[in-house]
């Protein structure tokens, strides 16, 4: 039996080696032997679904997660295949991705950038996720996108609408299928001018954070270009719950349109106050007073109940789109059928964009023949596709933003049920909402494979 | 002029919600000496009593309507409330339409029971512990209650409209001789303000004019002497905790048509309500009411566009600025008593 002799020198040497080993970020070493981070080695590949499972957007997060699970089923050849039946690219065959079975891990963003980064980091480092997707907030999307860029992982954004995600904060490893504030303004303004005339005076109430600013700017620019005047724009604290003191003065301000640049709980509360204060029934400048909500979410509109009736806004997708607007939007019914039969109710726009992003990522890997992020970036940049419910769509190379049609909707006067809240008013074609990617600044940089 | 009247009305309305919550908070503090951070959660639970009551009234059987299709193209399943079978369709619709005021009858016993269980089951074990411990345990309880509500009702807001008779607005301007249409104020907010004043008046009357109230007030002033007289003051204080819970709960019930409730609404009011209690004077019931209304009005004025343009950001800090000024000039708050929280 030998006895190990510990000396001060040996302890220090061992400690120094161990310390150096620990100091090397695991992110740089995890699965990087194939030339990129988290290269799958076994018979399966892991995707990371990072959605709000707690906090104010938990219901949207739950719907996103349902869609992700459905997408995984379809990729693995289970169920009826959903949009794989209608997707214009036929690279995916229901045998997983590049023959590897798709598995997933989930994280909770809590709708907080710090928590979202921590859960994404954990999925990348501990679970070996090859791609991160999800989010129901622009702040979260921008933060997680930056993390994925550093880590050499692809980020497929969920519901994020701020111009910044693919504007000044864009990254080469990040991609957004959902539309943005600019596209909302461009789609909405002509419809508003058509319905309400070009001689209108608008009063904006704007949520005091990044998304609010970009949305107000987009709607102001688009409506002013068509002849509207902006009487006032008031920032409201994000934590505000009772908007009565902001809404009450609107009627005597000289305005005849109120634009609520609010989302989620802010939107529900400010719209409820505006209707309560009689703005829907009021007259101003000899015209009917109107209210506009630039970004609608069906899940959240439910909270405002009958108050959404007759109010215009935009949305990325709606479950009734193919039935109301025709076969250009093929894929919608296939997705609604899969989702509806599995869960018993139609999917939200958040569920739709998340489902599409998963399929689009899998398809890009399949077409590129590799999980290497740089191969995925190459396959997605400039990729034109159809059959995913939005009509012909382009994943633009310059900013990784999907360019597609935008839906202008209006709250239904007499909804038949909780899902039937919005009616389609118009579809603004992609050409009309296309913008110069340079206007928002920012640099994509180059793709990072993480090794 | 019309803008000023409008913001005073707004402030009174907003302040009446603050006052109701702060009244319960200060009642609990004055009787049991507990800093109850779960009081906002009681306000939220009250709102969900209204939602639950509305759902009970709307409990339905499913009838398949072959003439209509659902989103998958299957025959539409229509929900028909049982209440239509019991009372007839028109009477059933009236009951569902009036569910918010009727929910008061449901919420009073439920909230008193919740309050008493909360006090006997958890909070009484913390009477002799430092205020920091009381804050931690009640804050933890608030989070637990929130999560339970979120589990059962989801995270999104749930609409619960006022009876149709109260939907719409009152032309206040025309009523006081100003130009018609200049001061429009929603009927339900007027109802809320009147209800709050009535409830506050009832609590004061209960404490002032009943033997029970007299004993409670005596206990608040000198607990030991009251106990030496052979009165079980603990039992009365427990009941007062239930009463405070019911006051917060009723404030929540009537608030649901103003803002559709979600699990987080209690937290939104909690911090402001504590500021109201401190500004009003710890343990002072009239102080809580006066401070609630005062801060509500100040908040409303600070939200005016002209004020925000002159002082950007003032709408977010005005309540705290006012608290600083009042505490610097009157360290015990507006109507604070000597000796409370000063040991």
C-alpha cells in the first residue's frame, strides 16, 4: 500500500490546474468537437424551448409550448404532419432532423431578460440544446439573441414585435418570423385612412419602453404620411394599471382618434378605460371618435371582452385566415386541425410563429446537411417559402426578418365564442410592408459556430 | 376648469380604492400589530370571488347545435347555463348580468373565512416576532395565493363587466352647468366611489357605535387593561382581521368591471397602499382614508399631459415625493398617533 504524500507545492499545482480548467467557460468546450457548439453525437438532437411559463405572459407561453410540442411530434413523424403537408420545402420527411430524433428541453423566461438568459444558458450548457427558440417579449428576445450569438447557437425568435430585434440589435445567429412595428404601421395606416379619412387628429398613449416607442414611431410616421396630425403622445408607465387619468383628458384634447400603443395587460386596461369613458360612442371634430390598437393578440384581447368590438389593429396570423382570405394562406387549416384536435381550441398567433420557426430551423438544417449554425444561417438567408399560413414569405438575408403579408383585423361586434374575437378586414401584401433594412441601423456581424 | 374637475373625480375614484385597502391594512396593524403584506392578495382574492361567482352563475350544460359549426367544422357545442332551466332564460340573464353586485353577498362570508383562517392558521404565530419576520411571512403568503389563483384562472386578465344599466358615462359637465360633453364620467366609477364611501362609513360606524367596536377600540388603545378586565381581546381581533379581509375583498369585487382582474392585481396596489398607510399615520383609520383620497388626486393630476410635459416622469414618482414631503413635515403622518411604531 502506497501513501500519497501531500506537499504544499503539489496542492498548489493541482489547485492551479483545476482552477484553470474551471475558468475555461464550459460554453466554449461543450460539444465543440465537430467544429460547432453542442454538435449532436447520438441518435437524437435537443432543441431548447424558452418560453414564459410564469409571469404576465404565461398564457401566451403555454400556447407557444403547445405549438413546439406539436412541431416536435410532426418532425418525428407522429400525428398528421400538420404544416409539413403544405410547406413548400419538402426536405423534411418525418424522420427527425438529419435522421436524428428530435427531443426538447424547456425553460422559463418569466418575461424577464435576466431570467431568460439564465434559462437559455442552462439549456445550452447543461442540456446541450443546439437551437434556442421562444419568448413573448422583445426585451427577452434581444437579450437571448445576444447570448446565442456569443454561444454559437441559433436563436429562432418567438413573439417579438419591436423593430430592434432584427433592427439595431440584430445578430447573425438570430432569426425572426413574426412581423415588426414598422410593418404594423405600414399595414394599418392605409386601412385607417380609408375607413376614417385622411383628416384625423390622433392622440397616442404609449407604453414607456422600447416596444412602445418603436410602435408609436411607426404608426405616427405612417399615419402622418397619409395626412393625419398627431395632437399629443403621452408615455404611460409600464406598471400602470388604471389608465383613467390618462384617458379622461383625451376627449377634450382636440383629437378624434386614440391610438393605444400598449400590449398585454396595459392594452386590456387602457382599452377598458377608454370604452368606459365613452370614447367609442363620442363625437369629436364632427366625426365619430375612434380607437386603434396597433398590435392585437387574441389571447389578450379576450381580457378586454366586448370592449374590442369594432377596434382596428394588426396581427401576424389568425386561425380563420385560410377560410376567409383563400388558399394563398394554405397551411393555416392544416395547422389549426392538428392543433385543434390535440388541444381542443384553435392556436394563437404566438403558437403559429413558434411552430413555423421550429419547422423552418429543421428544414434549414436538413437542406444544409448540417447542424452547424453557419450552415443554418446560409440555408435560411434569402430563403423563400410558402404553405406556412402567411402566403409567400422571404427570410431576408440582410436582417434575418421574414417579409410577409400583414393582417389588419377588427374586434368582432358579436363574437360567437372566446376564439372568435377578431375579424379580418384586410391583408396588406408583403410588398407594401417591405422596408429598407438599413433604416434601423445595427450590424448582423458574422455567424458564430461556437467552436 | 373641466380638466381639473375631471382629474379630481378621477383621483377620488382611484383614491377610494387605495383608501379601502389601506383602511384594512391599518385596521390589522392597529389591532394585531401585524404588518400584513398579504393584504393586496386579499383584494385580489375578492376580485376572484366575483369571477368565481360569475362562473357559478354561468355553469352550463353542453347542447350540440347541428346548424352551426365550430372551428374544426364539427357541430357547434353551445353552453346553456343551468340557471336558465331553474329560473327561466330572462331571469337567468338578469342574474348573470348583475353578477358583480350579487357577488358581494358571496364574497363577504368567503373573505371573512379566508381572513380568520389566515390569522389563526399562520399570522398568529408571528405576533411576537419582529416586524421583518411578519413582512416576510405575509409576503410569502401573498406569492403563494397569487400562484394558486394563476394555476386555476391563468395569467391573463378575465373580463367581468358591470350590469348593463351601469355601462356608459354620465355627463357631469352638463349636470353642473358646464358645456355638455366636457366632463364625462363612467357610471360604474361613480358607483365604486359611492360604494367605497358607504363601506368606509360602515366600518367607522361599526367601530364607533357598537359595543364590539368599543371593545376593539379599547383594545387598540390599551390591550393589557382590556385583557385584565376579563375580555378575550384576541378573539375580537381575529374577527377584526376577518372584517379587514372582507373590506379588501369587497373593494376587489367592485373593482373587476374597472380593470379586468388577473393574479397580480393585489401586488399592483400593495406598495401604494403601504405608502397611504404611512402618509395617513400608522394605525390611524381616518388618516388612511384621507391619505388614500389625497394621493389618488395627486396621482391623477400628475398624469395630465401638461404636467408630464413640464416635469417629465412626475407621474411615476409623485406619490413618493408627496410621502417624503409629508413625512419630513409631519413625521407621524397626517393623523398618526404618538407611540405607534416608535418603540
